[in-house]
């Protein structure tokens, strides 16, 4: 039976499923491999990482949607300030990251310095289970979130650490705004992308 690729609102009850999907989706991402270099423990660590981000941050202050095999977290302009992790969330992430916590802190600080100042929606993350890629899950979630931003008349910003994803985002109307490298030994490159609202 095909897995539904129809977007629906994600709730806290979806956390185990969403975290597993995102752990699989980001297993080969240059940034998550930099934060979690040990292949043997990466999937379990990523599940904990995405569970923390989802349950403590995005489900409360973001627009979270999912399909049967993908998830996307968006942040509207009015929620940007609230979406910043609080002290307890930061402490949980620090424990998950272990000796890579300093790299993570510096990466977040660097990325924040490149975030556009004008009001915008942010695509915080999107990922699909590799076993279901090519079945329209990510595309449906992208269209759903972009439609919300367009309805609000707001542009959208995202950062990608995977060069192969850039043509996908360009297909949906994003243009490259900036390229920058994260600090630290072997820090990956991030590409900031921007999309003006469509009527």
C-alpha cells in the first residue's frame, strides 16, 4: 500500500515517527555528519536531536507538517523570536552533541549572522525517508508551506548544507542569496536561499 504523501499538521504525538524519518533523511547530510561523525551512533543521536528540536521548539512555535514519509518545519515571521531554543533545550542539545557541542554553538551563531533581517518565513528543515524519495513527499510539503507564505505575502529563507538540493529549491522559485562556510575544522558550506512571495 502506498504511503500517503498528503501533508497534514504534525503534533507532539508524531515525534517518534518524525524523528526517525528525519534521522534517516539527514544521515548523509554534510552538516549532520560533521556534528555526528560516528557512523555507528549517528542514527540514534539524530533521533534524539530531532525529537528535542521538534517537541521543545518547533511544535510549539513553528508550522510543522508531515506526510507518511517526510516532515517539514517552518517558522513564520511573528514566531521567529519565540523559536529560539531556551536554556533547557540548549542543555539537552549539548548533552546529545557531547564534544561537538562547541561546534554546534559556533555554527548556530555564524548562521544567525547571515539570516536576513527583513520579515520572512524560514524553512527550518525538510526531509524525507530515503526509501520514499521520488514519491512526491518533499514536493508536497514544500508546496504546502510555500503556499502559506505566499498567502501571507512573505518571502521565504532557507539554508542548505547539501549542494545537490540547490536545484530542487531553485525549481520551487528560490535563488541563491549567499554562500558561507561554518567555522571549525572541516566546517561545511551553507547556501542561503531566498524566494519572493508569489501572488
